[in-house]
């Protein structure tokens, strides 16, 4: 309600761009460029994996080379989101932020701010299924500063981005289930994991009922377990749950 009609239209344009991205890979690729519809000149999309800030994709208006260098720098200088970082607080509260004194603020990612020559920026958490899975950073460098309206607009965009991620994950899971069903109905010889999927899913369901009281697995580990029951590889699970493959391996080890 605090965003005027013209600004709402800009956010809607950005989200419409995401609607054309059916897969997780395309959403990640489109996310920064889509945010430029709001008027930002530079946008960085980062993944949050096991409390680590990992740059993923970027967009810089009229300067694609800088966008590529920004991602490379962010990957090389990934940071653990400890309590002193303002982004860690943002993920905890779930609220977008405005950093108006980026060069002097001791709580920012100093090396990234220096590399980007950022005077100020806005950032917003991206949540999927109630978990923070990423962040979006944006500014209007070099000619304009960002303000509280930019903060609110980026926050709305980040909410839509989280929904797009959920939609892509659901579509991926549905594709796997449909594949298993079609193989079963066709009477063709199916892979062993497809033939055993109903039994394995039933076993997982029974295990969920038995284990939830003790909460011996985290919600994310339950997600991984369900995908294991569908016969997915670690790489497929990682893509579907927006995780690094090494993180999936850690979850699998704990589940076992």
C-alpha cells in the first residue's frame, strides 16, 4: 500500500519477466536483469547456503563485463553470514534493508563494497518454503542514490522471486512424479527406482509420522529424503532445493 501505482507497475514488470522462466537455472539467470525494470542500474543475486553468502548472477545496465567481474569477485570472496554483517540481521528479520553509508559502515561486506565502488545500496532476503535461500542487492550507481522506496520495492520483488523459486521446485518434482507414473502405466520396463517409488514414498511417509515427534531430521533434511525416495541424484536434488551439491551430500550423510 506504500508503493504508488507507477512503482507497482515497475515491480510487476520485473515479476512478469520471472514468470517466463520455468526452471531454476533460468530464474537464477533472469533474476538480476528482471530487477532492472524497477530502475536499478546494478543488481546482484546471491545464494545463501549453510550460512554462507555466495554470489550467483549479476546485471549491470550497459556494462555486462562488470556484472561478470562482480560475480567472479563475489565467488572468490564468499563470506560466512556471521552476526556482525548487516545481511545476517536482514536474513534473521526477513526485512529488506537500506544501507546509505556503505563505504563507512563497519557491518557491510567491505571488500565487495570497495570493488563495486558502492556509496549506498538496498538489499532484500529471498525466502522459499519459509527458509532464506538467497539475497538481492541493488543500487543506482553512479548517478543516483537509493532510498526507502527502493528498499520497499526490492522487498516486494524478492517476495515474488521466492514464489517463483517455489513454483520451479514444484514443477520439477511434478515432472519426476509424472515420469514415474507414465512409465508405470505404459507397462514398459522401468528403472528400479521408478518401480519402487510408491513403496519408498510410503516408507518415507510412515517414517515422517514416526520421527516428527522426535524431530531428529531438520525440515531441509526431510526435503532431501523425499527427493531421495523419488530416485533423484544429488545434483538433481541440489538444483531442485537450491543448494550446493556438497550441502546435499552432507544432508544425505546425516539422513543415513
